[in-house]
């Protein structure tokens, strides 16, 4: 519930913030795109800090609670920017010379966005991990339930967002921005109350320490012992047993990949241990457990990079796609205009429809025909997601070419073409999430043991952050390069004076590169993860092997 309402707040902003910044803060072009993409990227980047705090100090429950409070304060700030005219510049239409915001006005706006980013950092890496804590993934049934949980997790909050954003975005655009921001603010208050009511029914795990800090220790210790011969010192690896009090901790078996990192766990001198057999300096001697955790994360990097390539195409629809919608015919009949922010609904609807078809039609029929629980593999779903990303950019480029040509023929700021022509590219954006995002989130979570699930959530949202920053970088580089020729592809106040379709086609070409990279390199890491074996400490010295 809390992430659903956090998504309601953030997605109602993501869906409509380009419109809000353009109409209420008079931002345009490159500055508008940068504000949106950097805020979106920072909302995901803070997930790393949230994961460290959760794993080291607060635990997932308290981190979720504090993150929800920060999101509430952020939405309250945004409501103030809409309700107090002095907090924003004078409103004007696109034909006039619109004054931009003063520095303090822009600063107040950015403070609200910063609070929302901090809140997202507490909620996003912990929420799905906290939900996964409620399942026993040591059994086949538990793992199947976890996969369904991922899908229904996406489905439930997406369906709620489709209903909520239809109302909220319409109210923001056509009724009142104040009321449109106040509604998600009230929903956040409700979600915090619901979350606290269920406290006594949750399985709440204690924080086990930050894996990210352990990663830094392993790298530092391995560098300090870079001259040690791993082969001759393999019997000196420091591998203490898991304490009986840490029965929740999953003990990882020693692997031969990235063997240079084993140097961090080599005990070269007995003086490195104290009287209790513990390292005196964790930055010089690490446990084999810490080393194997870093190896696990490094093994996920190739697939993680694939996700970034997919999410770049998806991220563009929240900024450039909305700018396209602003300059199209939004009328339906003679009395109703479609808010540009509604375009994101087609993404949500497409995602929800596919997950429903997959869970309720595809899987039951496949099981009936084969007698087995026939699910699509991660590799298949990621591949389909990459193809959807390519098609999304191609379709967006073709539509933009026709949109601009029609506007130029008509001699108008808005193209006479209907805004509904943008539905296919936004629907394809939703299918990128349905296939690639769900599969990559599942891969990251099942690749790691239970006690590292918060890390998987943080890494997933880090890929979204990287995609947003990369998108901003692409926009600025392409703008600078094409501006020199006097024919910018994008970045002006009027898309009719740009050639945005070239930018979309470039992103589609990068998607083809991503498809090739995944199938010839990264996909082998998905396949290898299915045969990875770990050992889980049941109690004391008793251990058993588990396949995940």
C-alpha cells in the first residue's frame, strides 16, 4: 500500500510535471528536460543510500516508514507551490515572452522534488524486499509464489495508478493544480496509517549490515594484498562459520570466478585476528562470505547494463513524449480535451493487460497442455523487452515526423493530428516495463540470498537512475552537436522547429546494439544464475545446499 501511494504521488508528477513546469514555471527546452530527468534519476539513485541505511541501521520496516514521511513532506511542498502564487513566476501563454522563475522560487520547487527523491530512496529498495520477506524461497512453491508476487505487485499498484491518475491528472490539468497535488498528499497520509496498523502481522528481519560497505572493504583489502599468490594461499582463506544467532543469514559457497578478490580473505598473518578469531581491521581482512557477496553483484552487472539500455527508451516518453502531446490536437468532440499527462495511462494499461493475460490465460493454458508450470524464461522476457524498446523509439520517430509535417503545413503551434496517435509508443513503453523490468527485477532478487534482497531493489532502481541520467546526457550532447549546424534535433521551445525523429531513430539504433550485446554476452549470466548454488545455515553447524 505505501509504495502504491508513493507511486501515486511520484507518477502523477512524472506524468504531468512537464506540463506543470511549462505552464506554471515557464520552463522549456533543455532546462525542462534536465529538471525532469535529473529528478527522476535522483529518485532512483537515492535507493542506494536507502538500502545502506536499511541494511546497516534501521531495517526495512523503519526505513519504509521514514521514507513515507519524506514523501509526504515533498508532496506537501508541491501543493504549496501550486497554492501560493508568490512561489512561482507569472503564468503566461506560449506566444508571449514568459518570465522564468526567480532563483528562490526554483529552489523551493526543487526542495519539494528533493524530499520526494529522498522518500523514494527509502521506499523503493525496501518495499518489494520487505514483501518478499513474507515468502519461503527455499521451496519450489515459495519461488513460484515469489514470481507471482512480482507480477501481482506490478499489477496491483499499476491498476490503482490507472484509476487514480485518470482522476488526478485530469484535475491537475483542467480543474486545479492545488487539488491535484492535495489528493496524493492525502493518500500518503492514509498509506502511512495503513502501514502502521499492520505492523504486528509482518515478518520483520533485523539489519545484517550493509553489503555496499562490505564491497568497499573487499576491494580495499584485495588491493592491499594484490601481490599475494591466490593459488598458493587458497588454504588460508578466512571463512568463519555463521553464528547460531544469525540463522537468517545465507552462507555462500566459495566460487572460482573473480579469484583476484579472494586475496581479501587470505589470512597472511596470524596477527590480523584478535583473541576471539575476528579480524582486527575489516579493511585488511574480510570473510569469504563478504568476498562471495561482491562476486554475486559483479556477476549481475552484464544483465543490469541491459536493463539500462531498455529503460532509456522508456524514460523518454515521460519527458519528450509529453512535449509531443502538448503540441498535438487534444480535442475529443467539441467540449473535451485530453490532458497530455494521460498519455502515460496507455503504458500502465498495456502493462496491466499483459500481466493479467500472462498469469490468468497463458500460464493456465500452457500448464493444461503440457502438464507443467510453463513460464517464459527470464532470457525470453528480457529479449522481448529489448525489442519493445526498439519498436517504441521507431514508432515515436515516425509519429513525430508526421506530427511536425502536419503542423508546418497548417502553420500552427499545435499539429492538427490527434494526440491519440501517441498511444502506440506509450503502450510499447509499458510493455518494456512488463517484460524487461519485471524479468530483471526477478533476476536481481533471485540471484541474491534473502538477506540481500534490499540490495537487489536498490540495484534495480539504480538502473532506472542511470537510464534517466544517460537520457539527460544524450539530450544535451545531441543538442550541442546539432545546434552547431543550425538544425537542432531537439531542445527548442517549439518542436516544430526541431527534427526530433532523428533523436528517436538514434535511440532505436542503440537498442539494436543492446539486443546484440545481451544475446551474445549478457544472456549467459542469466543462464548461469539458474544453476548457482548456495548453502543456507539452518542452525549451528548444520548446513544444506539449495538451488535458486
